[in-house]
């Protein structure tokens, strides 16, 4: 939800830039492809950064649980 709001805000803030692309001769389809491509890149970068931060956090959590002697596994009851 937050990502959709961010992309919507970024697109609406760039309205003048998108209109200038149309005035420069870009078709509606070309402008749509540019916006979709930028959204795809932003989503991919956000997902990669989120996965990296989560991996670091979970590694630290697993290390802390290991120090306490708690079983650390992917499934409940797995050691």
C-alpha cells in the first residue's frame, strides 16, 4: 500500500515532465511505458533492499537465539 502511494505521488508530482514528453512528440503509449518501467525499477530496488535488510535482521536474531540455546529452524520444531 505504501509503495502504491509513493508511486502515485511521484507520478502526480511529475505531471509537467510527462506533459513535456507528450509535447516533444512522445505518444501516450511511450509515456506509459516510461512510467511503468520506472515503477518496475523502483519496486525491484525496494524489494531487494527490503530483502537485504530482512536477511541481516534475521541473521542477528538467529545468532541471539543461538546464544540462548533456543532451537532455530525454518519450521516449528525443526532444529
